[in-house]
C-alpha cells in the first residue's frame, strides 16, 4: 500500500490536480510509469470522489454511462495527456479500454499503452496491442527499459516481441543507440541484437567485453570477438585476444585464454596457470593439454619457488595427484601469506587436508589464511579441541581469529 510520502502517490495527486504529465512525474523513468499505474488505483480507493461518474478531473468533466453494454467516455473538450493518463490507469477496465481510443497519436502516453498491453482484461489488452503495433520503431526503442520490465509479467510478452523485432529489422541506429543504456536488460538485448546483425567490429567487441560492467554483455561480446578469429592464425591477436587477456573480469580472461588454442599460441597459456581465478586456471590447463603438455609438472616446478606465483599451490591441488600433498603441506609454513593461503586451498582441492597440519593456521596473522584454514577444518569441527578454539576468542585476538573460532565452535555443536 502506498503512503502519502510515496512518489507514485504524489505524482498521481499532481495529475489529478491538473499538473502537466511531464511535470507530474519523471517520464524518462520506467518505474515512474509503473508506479503511476499502481498509484491511480490506490488513489481511486482512497479518494473515490475523484473518479466516480461525472467527477471533475483536472478541471474537466469525465463521464460515462455505466448502464450501457459498453461505456461511452466523454470529456467536455479534448482531453489532455494528464487526463488520459489517469483514465488509462483507471481501475475500471472499461474506462481503460475506452481511453485507449483517445491515445492514438499521443507519443507522451506510449508508456501507458505498453503497460496496458499486459492488462488482465482481454479487451483492454487487445486494443492496446493493436495500438502499440502502429507505434514507430524509434518510439518503441525509447521505451525499451519499460517494455522489458513489463515483458516479465504473465501477459507481457507482446510488447517485448514487438521491440525485439523492430530492433532486428529496423534501422541499425536504433539498436546501436541502446548499447550504452544504463538499464541492464536493455543493454543486454541491444548487444545481443547488434551481434546477431554484425553491427559491431571485432575490436569494439573485445574492448566492450574487457571493460563492460555486466557479466552477460561480457560473455556475449567476448565470444563474438573470438569467433572472428581465423583458426590457427595469430592475425588480430593484439586487437582481439590481448584485451580479453588483460581484462579484470575472470569470465573474459577465460575466453581469451581459450582463444590461445584457436590462434595456435598454446604455450602462452602457461602464464595463466596461476591466475587468481579458478576458471581461468582451468582454461589454461585445457589449452596446454590440447598441445600435449601436462600442466602438473609445470605446477610442481613453480611450487619449488612459489613466492612470485602463489597460486601455483592451488593449481597443483586442482590437477595433481595424492602424492603432491606432501609438497603442498611443506608450503603451509611459507613466509609469504599468499602461499600459505593457496597451499591450504590446494590441499582442499586435492582432498588431502589433515586437521593437525592446518589447525595451527587459525593463529595466523593473515585474515585470508585463517579464512581458508577455517573452511578446510569445517568437516572436522566436532573433533577440534574446544579449549584451544576458545583461546582464540580472547579480546586481544584479531577479529578474523575470533570469527574463525566462533564459526568452528558453532559447527562443532559447542556453545560459546
């Protein structure tokens, strides 16, 4: 239920008071239109005198014959956009349907026509759809964020399909203009269609994948960029693959690493064996295996001097054998915290954790090491000495040690 402080309620009151549509609400915000649709019904419930037959709306008189088989809605003069907006959101479906007859050639009301395309009342819905089908593609594109929100409703697919078809078959500028939309769903749809239509060069695809904030757009653009590469050739490597490899997003880097096989540069994957992302490391191992190289010996060599590349320890755990556990255990006392952390993670991946080896790391000054040790010890929480864990709860202990002890005590069924 809306309160008098809600913006949707205020916008509805402003419309009912005769304020112009573009001043009563933010017409560029899809949530404002959705809120208005709800707000009018809420206001009609609270202030029915504004909406009953022959009531004055915005200084005009709106009336209809409720006894007729189908209502006739009339205004004393041509209704303005604000009046029609109220009628299009009216709780009486007959009023909404009749108001649609006045909404043609009213671009300012296209958003409400979109909403009515998902109306629960069949006659309203069908009339709105017939009206929206005549709306030019550029106006549909303007309301893309709203259309995609309404598209998630049970009867909301019509407008979304209309928009998608318009972007696929209409001028390329309509789809390209939506690529930088701040609305996530709109940006995803625009990129998907732009890629399908081949509107973006491979270099832009690679740069977008490397920098974009949305994971779906990253994946779409990265895969499309790699698809332009020739098999077994390094042409355009610097323009396409290099930006992917340099991305801070793991999914994009993994696509770039996988592309090393396509370009015939398998050996370059060795650098990514110790990437901070497990996905990227797995892709690097796959590329090396495609060239006949076993990554496990490479990891063992790196673990001999792991300070420069600490993730070698966890990588060895991901692809090594049980006999590698002793090599990883030796790294639990390494002076570099990152190596200790990755050594524990490697033992977990290898399923070779021994509680007695890992328990001393609960006292580690590094929070990352303690978090990893805590996760490794969870299966043995009920076998850990409670008194030793309680000592970590002392006030003079670092917070990460206190948290680790509390978690393990609770997991072991011990009350703190």
